[in-house]
């Protein structure tokens, strides 16, 4: 099977949740014997990191990127607003990317075209005009839900109004175009249910992020260490971390002064990089995410908004770490509070759950073991790839 995988940012190296999810699709297809070509956008925010891409990856995927300017432009934003269009989507429209896509489709035939994001929908007409291959959408999130949550938490009235406007136009675009594809690959059952409820008539399958458990770490974790690891240019991560620092950490630090919180992730905002707060250490980007996770005890994920599934939670669970998160953070993961992780939605609950961890090492070991087992049973790469291939074949001309 020949698959053309289109991505809104370079999926390699896998440095955040989105790239990890895209790369897992690539690696699963390659391992299953498929031929995969990856065409990705590179942007100022997500440039192609040539020095970190091995020749083996380039050769196996025939990897290409096209630069797309995603910088906000006030005139374009104003025009989109006047037209009632989604500015989120409009920013991803690129003549250069469409041109290269046409060249590839004219030069060779593919069995499947796989789009990694609703933001690539403007290129479906190009694909239809130059290829007979079925087109499948990988929906990482219900994108506009993230922005609606962000609007509700914004204090500035004008910004709140504008973010809500962006969310509503994006939601309208999602509903209008969800039937442009031959099938939808949702990352959670909740997202699949939403798409169906909003009129999706095309086949939908739920295939979560693929991740195999990692071997137990040989190193010992630092006693009393909490950590948050995530891309800090993603607004829900910024929102959650700031809420934790403002509302949760003072309570936790006063009750459990021996704990240390480590904040790690790419593109840490300047105000956090320069933060000086007792018991908090700013790490920034780490060279090896799994090694960093192994070195700490408890993963805190204070997510207040978002959709899809939190890849960094699954990574921590695969390493056998205790995760304390919100109901929003646990969304999409088939977990039980108190069995696989701990859920806390208020500062008081966070403090109480962290005290449970500190006072009960046996509970931590049980949670970690259960978390690792959950990942092994639900997120194996080979099994999920076979499910994806079966979906491709059932809803295309490949039977």
C-alpha cells in the first residue's frame, strides 16, 4: 500500500504531542510494509530541523517540506472576519504547498492520502483533481473546542470576544467540511461521537495515539519531585501551568514544602523562564523526554481546556509514573481515578492527591504499574496500525 501523509508541521523529530502522534502513524505504516511519503509544512514556529533528521528517515519516507507563513496578518484576519471565514484555516492555505502537492500527485499514484489535521482540508480539491486515491482525515482534536475553552478563561473582554469568534468560525468550518473526506480517523471516542452528532455521514473509526510501554528505568527518580512536561507554545498548556502556579502551588508548597516542581517543555514563555518561585525549577526544553520523565516521580498535568488525547500523559504512564491531572487532562484515556491515575479539579483536590502520593508509596507503585499495563493493553503500535489499515481497506477500493 502506498500512502501519502500530509502534515501541518514536520513530524520528525517527534518533539511534542502532535509530532509524536503523526510519527507513530508513519512508523506503524512503515513497519507494516507500506510505502510512505511524507509532505509537511515547515513554519517559523515549527521549522524543519535538518540536523536532527537521520538519513534513514529521509529515505524511508522520501521526506519533503514546504515553508508556509503562518504569522498572523491583521489585514488577512480582518478580511476573514468580514467574510465570516475561519482565519485559523485560511492561514494554512499556501500556493507553494498546493503546487508541490500537485506535482507529487501528477508524478505518481497513491492508494491512500492521509491528512493530519482539519487545517489541511483546503487541499482536498487539489487532491480530488489530481488523484483517484481515497482521502482520510486524522482528527487529532475537535479543534474549535480548544478555543472555546480558551475564550471562557480569557479576562480581557475584547480578546475573549475575538477568541470566541475564531472558535465559532472554526467550528462552523469543521461542521461544513467534515464530509469532504472518505473517512475520519478520530483519536478518541468522545471526538468521534461529536463528529457524528454534528452531521458526519462518513465512516469514523477511533484509533488513539500509539505508544508501547518503555522498559523500567535503571535510574532512581528524585525523591519529592513533581514535573510538568509539554510544549509551552500550546495555549492550553500555558493556561494550565499558570493556573497551577497561581492557585495550586502556594497551597501545595505550604502543606508539602519538601516537594520540588520542575517545569519542562519547548518554547517556554519569557515570564515563566524568568520565574522565581520557591520550590519551582524551570528546565525549559529537555534533550531526552523519556530520560527526564524517568528522573522524576510524579507527573502533574493541570489542563483546563483541550480536546483529543494528551500524549505526554500517556508517555508518563508508559514509564510507570504516577499522573495527577484534571478531568480534562484524563479525557479520552480509558482510565479510572484511583486505579490508573489521580484526578484533581481544584487546588484543594490537587494538594490532597499529592499528599496521598507522598504518604503512600505503595499507592504510587500500584498506580504506576496499572498505568503501564493500561498503555500496553490499549496503545500498542502494531495492533493500532492493523486497525488503521483495515479501516483504509474497508472504505476504499483496496478490498
